[in-house]
C-alpha cells in the first residue's frame, strides 16, 4: 500500500478529476515533476485539504494557485533576494526550490529540484 492509497482511504477524492497533460505542463515549466505529485493531482484535482493545505495544481482555481502561474517565480525571486542579502537565509539555493503549495496561514511548500533531471529522488 502506498502513501497515496492511505490518503485516499482516510480522505476520499472527489468523484471526478480533470485530465492533465503532464507533457505540456512539464514543457511549460521546463522541468520534470515528481511522479507522486502527478498521481496526487490526477486523483484529487484542484482544491484544498481541510480548507488549510493547498497544492498548486495545473488546473487551479486562480492563476495564483496554478502550478504554472506566477506564484512559484515570485516566491523564488523573493527567496533569492533574501538569500543574497542574508535577510532570511534558507538552507538551499533558491534556484533549486520550486513553490508547489501553501497553507491558509501563508506558509509555502517547496520541492527541492536538485538534481533537476531526477524529480523522484
């Protein structure tokens, strides 16, 4: 049994999820995506868990919660600025971080995209 199977058991997904063209999404982002993320997005579609945790989705409700929208780039630019100035250092080079979700209290979720060609490591 996988973690996604466990999640599905305790939090059933909606009846219908929207089909996603992952080849197009990955081409738009110029990077491969983790397989477990793609399975989660395929199974659950856009939305939140418990009105708290939102994973950015290719078909998000607004462009700000869409995986290919402006938010990941804006957050990366802010992290880069803070990192370079030493204001709020992060433990990874901001160029290797990709914003993939957020909580309702303003915390962001990140993928570490290094190595860039192996998203499942």
